[in-house]
């Protein structure tokens, strides 16, 4: 049996295997990055064997599950597309969304589609034809769902298909498919933007949403922000009107400005207050679990120290002038954010999205010959004199 297929079955039959052992095993095999897994919501990573249009692939898939044997309702969340090579895109985790759904008794699956991250295959698209782009990505959602419902602890009768950005477009396209057990759609800033001359991507998106509405019976909840750099309120209203006029009325929550760019709302812990109340009401209306039933431990965070004032750039140890300029840039970022450094002078920061502290450490460690540690999280300094002695 191939190693990746063996890993898949290992996760299915031994879901209670300790996270520490799991991380060490995968790291030793060179199969995942140095990112830690969130044990508070039973995070697992597997290569999910799928079949798309008769061809076999493996999708790098992140799974979260409540404690117990289930079966649990399923949220399958679908990712967007970053600039550059899709194979260099990191696996998405949607930690804030995943945590809230696990609290409500859901399992969460986040498959990376063909050609993204460590998933096999190659990414392809139909250029400016947004209708077909969404349908193509929906093929991968269907393939992933077909594999996921074979897992014993997933309830195949209570499924939500959600997505952010390109994943939101894919989710809306998937709504045309009569997949048993799918009860609702969640659309976080769904769409696809193509920069360059000769591509009328906005009108193409409007046509795509109109096309999808003609062939769906699924209720959907949409989130679009005022300062979304991709799909602002004007475009969101056009998408809504096209979808509604073609036959089905979604629920649109057009919220106001969110930090520097509302497009990142779904990936931010601060976005929970925007989407969660609307989502709870929506889930209740469609007859799905809507309220917390499970206590989830908070992620462990280093305590704040009295090492220095947050804006005292000269207090950072080990860093060159370039590193101190990097820290000044970090101070301009909004929370959640984190800054990491090492005694070899390497540094990195991360903000917004999934677990900035973990991402900052991973990025710092890539170029460091010594251990990277956190200097700051959000508005706190978490560094201490003892860490300097420990590193040295």
C-alpha cells in the first residue's frame, strides 16, 4: 500500500492517536511543515484519496472533530487562490471558523483542491469564464465529499458546503449538484478576480451566479464587506440580484468595513463577531445544530512579560537594522499578529489569518540555524531575559 494511502487509513481507524506522536511522525516523514496541530479541536492532516472524473488524486486535507465517535455533522470549507504557484500555497485551516463549528458539534474538513499545496494534480482554469471556473472547482468538492462521507464519524445526512473567495465561488457552483445530505451553503466573499486587460471578470461573475441559481434548491448565507479589495458591496449586490432574479433568494449580510481589507474577515479571529450571529440564526432556520454544546479549551499562549515596551525597537535582541525595520512594519499591522526572532539574527512576522504566532515561527525557522522564539503577540511582549540565556 502506498505510504500516502496508508496515512489516510491510519487517520480513519486511529483518530484518537496522540497529536504529539502524529506531528513527530509526519515531520520525520517530511510530509507536513513545522506547523503544530491544534489539539484543542483535534486537528489532523491526511492525504485524502479521491477520484475526479475517473482520475485518481490525493487531496491534502485538514480535519477537525469534536471528542467522541460521532457521527458529527460536517462543514466542508473551501479555500481561495493566492497569487503565484498554487503548489506553494499553504494548507488552509480556517481556525476561527473551525473552532466555532467544533464547539457546535460539527466535524470540519478543509481539502486543498487539485494542484494546491501538497495535493496531487495540476491547477487549471477556464480563464475569464467564471461559470466554468466554479464548476471545475466544484468537481473537486464533490470528489472530496464522496471520500469524506465514508469516514465513520461523519454524519452524511447533515452537511454544509462553505468557502471563501474562490472557494466561495466553488461552493455556490456546487449548489447545483443534488448531493445527498447537503443542507446549506456558506459563501464568504465568494468570487474570482483576474487582473489584466481583456477580461471582464465582474460581468462574468454576475453571469456565473445567475447560472448557479437556476439549478439549486439549497439555502445560502453570504458575507461581503464594504472594503473588500476584491468584491465590494457594489459587486456583491449585483451578484445577489443576479442570483435572486434567476430563481433563488440567498441571505446576504453586507457588513461594513473590516480592518484594512474585508476580504480577510473569514480568516480572522476578529471576524467571528460578524459572521457567527448571522450563521447561528441561519443554521437554526435550516434545522441544523446552531448553538455550542462542547467546551473547547483555549489555545495556550505565552504570558506577557515586562521585558520592554512594545514600541521600543532598540530593545529587540540579535537583530540587524533590517530586522528592526521589519519590527517597525510589524507594529503597523492589526491584530492578530506575532513577531519571532532567533539568536542567529533571523526574524519574521505574521498577521491575520490562521495562527499568526505559528506562522511567524515557521517562517523564521526556515532561514535560521538556531531556535526561533516569539518576541511579541498582538500588543504584548512575550520575550524575557531567561529566553536570551536559554537560546545562548
